[in-house]
């Protein structure tokens, strides 16, 4: 008899991964890019009240927590990652009361809230930088080279393209590893340490459950700020230790923050976490950020960048699990975020591969992050008009990209197009006043409303997978064991579960070892043989 499975009805929600006292070890956390999630006031830009109104979608999806990108007061030179006031909400996104309301509503829905903190740099509109004396104490200024100081102090390049230095009217230069509007702070100054600890306490008092640390690898620069002697330095980020990234001394900062988080949590009966956005050249160096006295999680960008090949995937999974196990931490898996090309497009424009990659990720031990819209199967938007773009990497790089953090083509706007919620016409329920980036006309079939209830849709696949992950004790944190499989196929077991992944573009056969629970594509089972479709992943009960 032949059986076919695509997506069964949504599994019931029950206590499981993401619910225990160490919830972060296996939680599924959903990233909200605030300006592109939902617009409540009709100005075409997403905001905090819009996020709050759509939280039931995340509850129904089955995630454990939401991570909000920056909504602080900002000139928006880099999508809010240029912060002018860390204790204020930008009017574009609402008010401090809106933030408080959102956090309370999320908690009422049993969703935890993680917010961004941006410690490597501020906006050039920050009061510290606008003060001529304070700025030279709390930021990195240096005299220039050349006869009249007309040359930058060293050869460092901005991640967004061009020099990492800008000359001031006073003749000296300040460092900005990103846009010129984002001057780098000097973490040798104790006032900087004290300020960020106070910022963390402010938001913890408001009820947040943790912080995603932007550029967690970047606050400390090598003594003397030495030249690198290599052009196109952005290509080296995440490939080797650079004098401005992944310096060993940065870990002292994270240890101090872990003491703060643990102390606050103990005093208030909560468990609050720190999450490192850290680009490190090896899994072993990445694991340093999640040692027992440092942060709780670190994004696994090695996994994100792995090609769709069984041998490559197995190698990075093994290396990642071994590295984090050596420090007693969970591995934190991710496939897409607001800085990289959406994984459907990155994996060759294949929705089948993207669905399979997601089921693989959700079956692995540890925690997982989802990026808004991936549950709808949204691809990268690659044909945005130049006049609509706002990513500084696009303009600084003169339309040519150089690094994963800026997207493979150099642009990050394509993964930030506002979400489609319902309807046949743009902006598909995003808001009443259009959307700050244009949405493709063919997204009408990808809205939340269009996919809800369709058992073959990507949205229902995500809902079912997350429901099963929560219900089944073998998923989430815990052990895994590789099993024999044909070339091009991965097979591993968790407690009571077998996961098979066919990375080949054609069918592969292997013994049917159990009962199919969920598959990213229909799986025929002919007697004792399972026919795994090309580019598919299947979960089996064993």
C-alpha cells in the first residue's frame, strides 16, 4: 500500500521545548523586523501597536518568544541600528507606553520578548557624540596620516563599503565600522560600560526577557589599531580574526553582562538571557561567546551559510554541536534574518529546499530562530527600484555587495519588504497607507489569510512542525545520533524520532523505519521502502 503525507492538521499545543526553567536552550524565537511587520497608523511603516495586534499570529504559529529589532529613537540612517536614545521609542514606531503594552500582551499570550541592544556604536545624533568633549572621550578618534593628517588613521574598511573613518571639522578622524552616521564607541571608557548596564536595567524593569546583542564581536579593537593590509576586508568577516572583530578581550564585556542578567533574574524570579550576534571564523571561536559565564545563545552563521549538500550539512552540524557541547551550551540554529538573503533565494530559489531546510533545522538539538515571513515562503525581492531602497550598504557599496551581513548581493532591503497578511492587492493588509517598500504583485497567494487552512501551504507546514516540536519529547534540547543513509541523504535519530533529509534533486530510496509524522513533500511508502522526494525532509515516529 502506498501512503502519502504532506502536512497533517496542526498538533495541539502542550508544555514542551521552550517552556522549562532554561527555556532558551530549545526555544523557537521569531524575529520581528518592526518597520516591516504590521502598520497600525497608516503611514506605511510598521510599528509597535501593529506588532501587538498581530501577536496572536505568533501564538498560533507556535513560537516561544519574539525578538524585536530596534525601535529606539533614531535618525534611521541604518534601519534603527543608529540609536540616538536607548531609553526612548522613536515616534515612527510608537511610544514607551506602546512598548510596555506590547510586552504585557506578549506575556499574556505566554510569549517572551527579546529586544535588540546596539553597543558597538551609536547614532552621530546621540548626545554623547554631539558634545565635542564627551565625544572624544567615549568614541574612537585618531589623528590622520599624511603630511597634514589628510589620510585615514589606518586601512580599515566599513562593512558597508568605503573607508571606516570620517574626518571632522577639527581635522581628526572617527571610526565607524558601519555607516558614517554610526560612530564606534570606545569600550576602554568605564562610562560606556556603566551606561549600557543602566540601559539593560531600564528595559529589564519594563519586562523584557533578554537582549540580542548587535555586533557582539565588535566592541573591542586591537591595541594600536593596526593596518590589515588587505582590500575587500568585509569578505574576511567571519573567516578570520580581524583587528576590529572577534578580539579575545570582548569576552570580558559579555561576562560582566552575564553577571548582570543572572543577578537581575535571581532578584526578580525570572530567567533573562543574552544572545550574541557574533561572526566568528570557526565553531570553536563562536562557542567562546556562550561559555557558562558569558551569553546564553549565539547565532550559528556557519550553518546559515552552508551549501545544500549532505556532506557539508553534516560537517557543520557536527562541528557546531561539538563546539557548544564543549562549553555546555545549546546550539542556536538560523536560516534567515534581516541582514541576509532569504534562504529560499539563497538555496537556489527553491521553495522545496527551503521547506526541507526548515524541518531539518527544527529537528536539530538546541534552539532555533525564524525570520518573519519565512513561514509564508517569502522569497528575496530582487527587483526593488533604486529610488525605493534605504539600505546604506546599497549606496555606500555603489550597488556592489561584499559580505554576508549586507546580503549576498550587497543589499538588505530585499529581505525587509513588508509582510502580506490578507487581500488581493498591495499592501495586502500590512496597513491602510501602503508600504515603505513595494511588495510584489504575486504575493497575493502568499498572505497569511490565503495560506491558512491549506494543508499543502508553507504556513501550515510551519504550524504543524512547531506544534509537533512542542509536543514530542525527543525534539528540542537533547542528543542526536546519525544513522546509515544513501549518498546525498542525511538521517539521524532523536528520542522517538527519525529525521531524513534528501539533498539530491531526485528521489532516493531507503528502508521505511517508522511511521511518517510530517514531510516537506509527499512521501510514498511502498511496503518497507520509503521514496524520499528530491529536496525534502521527513520526520518519522520510531
